[in-house]
């Protein structure tokens, strides 16, 4: 059984994880985030799909909490360690 009932719960989790990591100056790759979410029952299949999920979470948090919104942008990286939104390598 999945831990998430809908995409909004996934986006909330992505944001809550981002703020926790950001507060400790920790960045993680989209691949690592994908593995965490897969363990919780949400599989994005590849890093391109995960990048789309992070982008949706980013938009979801924009009006809810600008601090979390910012944390999402500066926590998740591509496979080369670049901020996910800066790079173009959101593939496996």
C-alpha cells in the first residue's frame, strides 16, 4: 500500500524533506529522492520524471510557504551535483 493518497501529499513530502535538509545545508540528488519516494510507494521511474515531480512540488509550495519553496530549489541536484533546475541532465 502506498504511503501517499494523492500527488499533493507527495509534493508536501518533497517540500518538508527539502526544508529539513536545507536547514542542515544538505543537498541530495534527484536519484536519491527518487529512491526515498519509491520506498514510500511513489515511483517516478527515472530522474526526468522525478525532476517533473520536484518542479510540481516547487510550484505547489510557491504560495504556501516561500521558505520551503526556496528550499526545494536549493536542495535537489542532478546526477552531477548541480542544482536540478540549473542543469540539463535530468536523465539517468
